C-alpha cells in the first residue's frame, strides 16, 4: 500500500490489487498512508512460494478489465478532496448511576472503539496516570517513537496510560518504556509482527537486578499466569502496540488464527541466580550490573523437554538443538529471487535453558558465546554436501543482496556478504544462520531438581527492517534501586 501511495504522489495513477478478505486491511493502510480513497480491485488470492509468472499472470488476466476501468474512471468529488483525518482525542467523561456501572460502561466503550484487548481494563483516570508516572523520572512528553502500522506516537505519558489500563504498578513502568524503545527502534520490524497473517508473537525478556526487585517470575511457571509483574508488563506492551499501532484482528492484524499468548506475550525474567554465566545482556555489550529488556518476534514456544533423571545428557540436548537448526538448510534450495516464501527466509533462535541444563553445558566448557559459536559451526554445511539447487539459491541470494530490492528476511547484511561469498568453493562450509549472534542463550526455569524443559523460541528474521530482536537499557526508575 505504501508503494502505491508513493506512486500516486509522483503523479503516477495506480490501483492496488488486494486479496479477498483483506479489503479492510488495505483501506486502513491507505488511510494511514494519507490516501484513504486509493482504488482497490479485489482478487481471489495469492499462493505463497509460487513463481511470479505462475501465480500473478493468471490473476492479472482474469481481472484485467476491472484494473483498466479503475485506472481510467474519472475522479469523484470525494477523491479530489478527501476528508482530512483529525488528530488527537479529547478527554472522555463517563457518567452512570453507580461506580460499578461507570466501570462497565468504560470497558464497553473502550472495547467498542478497539482501545482494549477484550479483558477488563483499569480506568486510566488523571490521578491513576499521575500515580503510574511516579515510577519514572522521564518527562511525560518524551517521545519514544512511532508504532507501525498506524504510526501512532508513543510518549511516556501515553505508555503510562496503557500501563494503568493493564493493571501494572509504577515500578514496572521503566521496563515497559524500555520495551517500547526496542519495538520502535528504526531498525526493528514491528510492522511484520503487528500485521502479518503469520501467527507469531513477542518474547519480552527482562535481565538484570530489576527483575528480582519487582518480583518477576523466572522459575517454575515463568511463562504462565499468577505473576503480576510478568503479566501486566506484557499486557501493557500489548495495549501500547494496539493503541499506537491501531491494529485490530481481521482489520489490520491479519494473523489467521490469532497470536499465541496475545494478551501478555511471553514475558519473563532471567534466572540469574542459577545461571553459570553472567546475565544475557552482558554478552550484548551492556554492563553486568545493568538492567535491560529484550524484545524479539518469535513463533509459538515449545521445543522439547529434557529430563536428566532418565539418562539424557547435556551433549544429547546439544545434539537436538543442532539437529533442529540444521533442518533450516531448506532456505537455500527454496529461495527464488522475487518470490515471497517464508520457508526461504533466514531464521533466529532463542534457547531458554533451565538451570541444570545450563550448568551441565557450562561443565562441558561452554561459555554463552562459545555455545552459540559451537551451534553455528556444527549447523554449517560442507560445500561438498551442498546440492546444485542449494548453490543456485545462495548465488541468487548473494546477487540480490548486492543489488537490493529484496525483503530483509532474504538479504545477507553487507558485513556478512564476504562470509558467504568465500565459502562457495571446495573446503568451504555454508552457514545455515547469518551469524552466531542469531543464537540467543537465556537461563530461566526451575533449579529445584524437578525435570526442566528447554524452551526454544524460533522464527524467521525481520521482513521489512534489518532486525526483530532488540535489547534496551532500563533507565529513569524512581521506585527501584535498579534501572535508575
């Protein structure tokens, strides 16, 4: 849609062909991009992974007359002078015969206007928002960033309003702000996570002393219910993305069956007390004593459970991790330049190790960085085992990465191009991942001797920007010792 609007701005008339069922999505995007009356032609659909000639030409031929008519039809009076979108909202006053009735009316009004998530909200009164803002020294007017696809502006005060509605406490606010800083970073692809038909979601990981100070759960049930900090931090981020990004299921959020853990995302804290390594963020360039939050687009959680009481070893666990990532070698043969195919995109992986597994891997001599490098090397493919179609796919990908015009999920970053160019010869080893930095190791879960599970978050790399993984420093806290 944004491309069609840019063409119109250049004086080139256009019509957007949109798949049936995505009309609301297209109209919403047109409105966001400043051209609410951009003409559409609805077509039956598109099949992922097919070559352009195979998939697009028959669709275009079947709708050729409609496309021509939409291009040539004279402008209507509404199209010549579209209604201007109003900015901002006035304060809302809700009056009822009782407090209980007012709260019910408030919740229904916010749900009707798509400002809520379907669960009961706490009314964000002026007093309550002021209370929430007491958790940070940052100015209420500070702009954190814009949230796609609606491009609403996130300020500290607006984030605080959503934190109130989520049921958060003021001491959680600096964590929520830092999460929004990561999500609105110019290199973070929040558009794909917000709007795509894929059923992926977010992981929100808090590392450093603030997690324990605000009583986040990092042990048994760390992805579950019952923990106010975990649940309301995640819910506040959810409400911010909804209200700043202006997304709604079936209108602009097109996840075909919804997103896993949609109300709170996967929000947890690292179990640093039982980690054999330093905190996760220390390996990302921050100080060990810092407190940070990492946001990352992920698929559903799961992976595999490992029970050391029945004879499994750390090396067997490691072999399973290597085997799982090695299957991603399909990205080479399935890649066709100019064809959008999620099965051909680069991937990233977050392994949340329970303490016993981390301790045994440490006993084998692995640091966190060493473990990522080991997995990266063992999943690389010897050139002699690389099939002709895999060679063709990588050569096309390298050429496209140099020339541009591809999705970020298919491109090789400039600083890694030489790595892939140099291994396309006898003796070379072709990596399945762009970099060892696409392997993230975090420690969480039980240390009580109860059999643990390794949670494996895995998903494709960012589609519309360079990254879908960001770690941000928590700053401005006033009610905790950490994060100041």
